[in-house]
């Protein structure tokens, strides 16, 4: 990380902290289409990304570009409604800007959500999947460059980046709520084009169950900073070649998250109550 980016982060943290009554217990990043599906809780404050110094504003449909902060299920929660992606042409430092901001705000837990394509032939469109691990195919790592010791170690351990204890809590909530969840490995591809059938076959051979274009930079940064992480994906469609007759569109992703958003919301509310 260069000095200029570090200074931008500190200014952003100062601006957000000035709006907080207390440090949030949990930060939650909502992926494609989930900002609307999740709704806006009451009794909190909203901070548009444009009001945070140096913050990259999302440009993609389905990503609202704002933060909500307030009480939820007995916790103080910061919800990031929409994220930025590397394919938008911004730096990897800006892609992970929000997560580093959460870490510097001393938020201990991060919940990341996304929409994905199902690679595993046992998965179906609409499945909720708890992430167990990831494969980084973005060709870049957000920790590249000078390490900021204040954030974390030079060579962080990624063997349990997705916290097993949080996944166990989520599975217990899912059972209690009658919500079916699966578990799988997520591969992050660069995009913005959807993957080819040959790429999907390669990812499957590598051990991936789901494919998307986000999440991994955020989880790397969170693990580096010592945050606990829960990852949850909606498999909105079958990846290229899994269904040879299917075509892939972003509208399909948004519609699938709308249909499954309420189920994901119930699951996340239950997790928050257990934290």
C-alpha cells in the first residue's frame, strides 16, 4: 500500500467515526442485488459513499453505494449496500478500501455476501452457499506493496480465512429456520465478461464450487487484519457450460437475488442474534 492510499484511508475512517455513537459489532457487505432485497432497517443513519473522503463509489446496477449504521438484532451493525469491483477499472486498493476502513474502525466481524454462478453439478440456481475457502484468479493481491504493520503481518495465514465458528453458527440458524444451505469454495475471476465453458471446466478441476467477480480481495484484507469472516453466496445461475442451453445476463442475477433475498435476510438476522 502506498502512502497516499494510507492517508486516504485515515481521512475516511475519521469521517465515518465522527458519525458513530459507538463502534459497530459487525460490518456486512451486501453483493449484487442484495441491497434492495435486504431493505433499509429503521433507527439508523445512512452515509452515502460520496460523503466519505476518497471512497470509491460503485458504478454497477444493483450496488447502491451507501452505508447504513444502526441497531439490528441486539448488535450495532454497519451495512455496506453495494461494493466496487476490480473490473470497474479502479485499483485493487480501492476495491478493498471499505474492508480496510472497517478494520481501522476496529470492527471485529465481517459478513460478506455475493451472487455467484454454480460450478458444482450438485448445486442449483437459488442455492444459498456458505463459503469455506476461495481461489484467487484475479491476478492481483490487495496486500501487494509495502505492508502496513498497523493493519497486520507481512505474511498472513489464510488457512482459516472464513471463520469455522461463524459457519457453524450459520448452519445452526439455517437448521432452526428450515433454510437449506450448502457449503463450497468460491473462485474470483476478473470479469466483466462471464466465464467461458472451458474456464468453468478448469475452475471445477481446481476445486471451485462457485464463481464470481468479488469478495476475495475483501476477505484477504479482513484476514490480514485479524477480523472474523462469514461468507454467504446466492448461486443465481448455473455457470457457463454447466447448463449448455443457458445464457448469462446481469438482469438474471438481480432477479435471482430478489427472489432469494428474504431467505438470506432471515439467515443473516439469525446469525446476528447469535454473535
